[in-house]
């Protein structure tokens, strides 16, 4: 495990400390979890952008054309 020193505005530090206390976890755990969530969100965005770039409208339309045009089952209706 590594150590990192971070400078935070007092208001941000206070809010993080209060939320960590409310959650019953340490500041270290709170910040590590917040960082993990942010990294996950950014990595997901990158993944979806890459999938979008690889997409092919013609192939999509061809696959969609294979789907039968039928009414949904009653349990699947809105």
C-alpha cells in the first residue's frame, strides 16, 4: 500500500470527514472508495466510447432486421 499527501480546501475536508464519520469508516477508507468510484466511472466512459467507435450501423441494422415483429408478451408490456 502506498501513501499520498493531498491538500484539500477546508470545506471539502470537513464534508469528507463528516460523511466518513456518518458512514462509520475512516477518512482513508472514504477517500479510497471515492477515488475508486471516480476511476470506475471514467474507465466505463472510456470503454463505452471505444465500443461506440467500433460500432457499425450497417451490421446493427442487419441484426435488427432478423428480429421478428411481434407484440411483446403481456408481462413485458408497459
